[in-house]
């Protein structure tokens, strides 16, 4: 059966991660789903169509602009799908429980206390309910970080190199996700990683790449107190593309179930 709200083919980032999320998610007609860090609605629209009018999808994002854009697309379609502004780490205690909790490209935003944020979130799962979250796990763009680290070392940028190491170490890993689900007493735990190659040209095409600049290259720039030096440094990196391609992101999906009892 063809869907009226498939995952968008023109989204090179959210859709590939959402595909991995759906591979893990056990969805059924009439399910009640909380979708966190919902962004522009990938995969909330798709989920809403699958649960049908007897189900419900509450999609929450902290950015009002994202919510307003999603609402404009929703219009009068799928009346059981609701987009709301909210902080996934501080959901109201009065919020009801859900059959499923999903979060596409979400887990990295649980920082700095990811375990505590996850613990708080699963309180909104019904007994026997499932949570599935996706995120770019540790190892994403390793070739780029190594190239930047090597260049920092050659230039004697000790402080900047230390900052870069701290950024990389802070990124969540598949092992951490699995360990935390176990510590929280969840069952049927499944954590997987699938590589995704990101294509980019050199120079400005690399530095202004919509996926790389938003959240990844920014980390490299933030290692520098002198942003003039950062610009010069990253321009040199961008013109040496062959030294760190292919650029591989790790699509990690983490899934766990609340015990029935």
C-alpha cells in the first residue's frame, strides 16, 4: 500500500536516519506515540499515517520555528497528529503515557546528562512500551576529525587540539546507548549502526555544506578563540578534501522495551 506521507526523498539527513528508526520500531494501528525532537516532521507524518485515526502522535520540538513549519504542512490533514513546542528533557509530569516513544536524530541533544534525560523520558512509556531513538554515533566523520587533529598538531595548536578531543569524546556511542538501556532495566534491547556516506565538494562547498556546518563543523570552529585563525585553518582543511574522504556518518538506532510488569 502506497503512503500519502512517505519519508521525503529529498532529505539527505533526516530520512536516512528515520529509515533506521522504522526498521526497529514495532508500530501498530491505533498506537499512541510521543515523537521527540520532531523537527520538520520526519518521521512524525509517516508515523501518524501508520497509526491511523484511532491512534495519536504528539510531536514535540524545542524550536518554535520548526513547530510552526510542521503545522503549516499539516494544515487540516491527519487531525490525530499534533505538533507542540516543548523541551524533551523537561516534559510536564501530567503528560499521559504512550505506547511508543520515538526520536529521530535526538539522542545527541540529551547532553550533558544523557542517562538522566533518558531515565526521565521512559517514565512516559506504558508497561510493555517501546522507545526508539536515532543519532549520529561516535565514529561519525572520524576521517575529518583525524585530519583536523593532525593539522592542529603540525601547527602546534595545543589548546585547540585539547578542545577538539573533548568535543569528540562527548559524542554518544552505540555502547553507551546499549549500557544505559540495560541499566534502566529495559528488555529486548537492540542497538545497531549503519554507515551513511556524505558527499561534498571542496572549499566553500564543504564549509557551507548544510549537513556538515550545522553541528559538526561548528564544533571545530568552537575550538578556536581566534575566529580569524579558525577561518584560515578550516579553509586549508576544506581545500584538502581527498585526505579525508569518504565522509562516513554512523546512523545509530537504539531500541528498548519497558517490562510488562
